[in-house]
């Protein structure tokens, strides 16, 4: 399930024009906690930056 969340998270950020740095890409890739990925996805909808989404 997690890979789908990762794809969705990247898609939302991309559609909103929020660029991911290499460090943020690594943070997403390294996350295996479903609850964290879901929180990031929710935050990505309204975040001012990709970093804010992954806070």
C-alpha cells in the first residue's frame, strides 16, 4: 500500500507546483509508516511548500 501513497503524494505536490528536493525525495522513499505517508498526503493539499507538506 505504501508505494501508492508515495505516488499520490508526489502527484499532489507536482500538480500544486511544489518541487521536491533530493532530500525530500529521500525522506519519502525512506518512510515505511503508513500513518506518516497519509499525514503528508493530507498536508500536501494545503502546504505552502513541499517541505511544509513533509513536516
